C-alpha cells in the first residue's frame, strides 16, 4: 500500500461513537419506541407532534430536511409496522434526528422512566430461564 493510499484511507476513517454516545442513542431509541406505541394507541397525539414540527420549522430550530423526514414518518401512522420501523430506523441520520425530536411531551415522566427501566433491564421472559 502506498503512502498516499494510507493517508486517503485515514481521511475516510469514520469516528466510532463513544460508549456514552451509544448509551444515549440506545436510550433515545427506547423512548422513541415507547412514543411510537403511545401515538399508535392515541392517534390524536399526532396533531401535537405536527404543531411542534411547525413551530420548530418556523422558529428556525429545525432544518427543512429534518422537517420533511419527520413529516414523512408521521404520514406512516396508518401503517403501524412501517411507522415503528421509521421511528426506530438505525441510520446515522435518524440517530441524529432523534436527538432533537419533535416528539417531546408525548410521554409523561412516569412513562419515560418506565420505558428507560424496561429498556435497560429487558423484558422478562420465563421461557429464557434455564431449568
């Protein structure tokens, strides 16, 4: 391998997320799963998210690309599996967008804590116990 190829490869090196970033992303994903479930159970909450999206777009705290992405996710509400899939998409873009989510206020503090606790501990499944 030539010296220039090595430099070029280094310039394309992707910084690995720190353990802290991964932990935060995991928690945010757990919360978005809980929010998706709550919205699917209470579709009237979509309006609250749409209002927040419009506010964020108008006050400049959300770019057009993020606005279009979240609007597209909300349009999937009639297909629960696709909606949840979009909310939990594992891409760099969606991890970044979930950190500045328009879904703030969907969960109560108690629901948020329950989701985090369940997500950290995992769901109990007696069939996983060894006899």
